[in-house]
C-alpha cells in the first residue's frame, strides 16, 4: 500500500491544477517582499564594512589570546619525566 501511495501522490502533485492557481499569488508575494525589504547601495556598503571590521577585530583578539596562552603555559622541557618510554 505504501509503495503505491508515493507514486500516486507524486503524480497528483505534478498534474494538479492548483499549481497554476497559486503561481500568481506567489509572484505577487515575491514582488511585495522585494519592495518591503529592498535596501539602497549605501545600506549594503555599511553592512559589508561593519562585518569586515568585526571579523578583523575578532581575528586579532583571538590571535592575541592564543599567543598569551601559549606564552603563559609552562613548557615542560626537563628530562626528569618518569613517564618516558624506551
């Protein structure tokens, strides 16, 4: 029953006349959404520069933190370790 249901459902979705009915509504919704959320070039430039500045700041901050942690961690350079394998 399940194997018969899936092909019938797929064929009915392809041949459905509802696709043509809802196509106009989807076009109108797309146009309304574009008009509502459209931004100017100035807004895009500001967003791009703020993202780039933020990424540079985070990268520099993480680099400094990693360098400080690497400097502050005590390096074990002694050969008196008892866990050395031969």
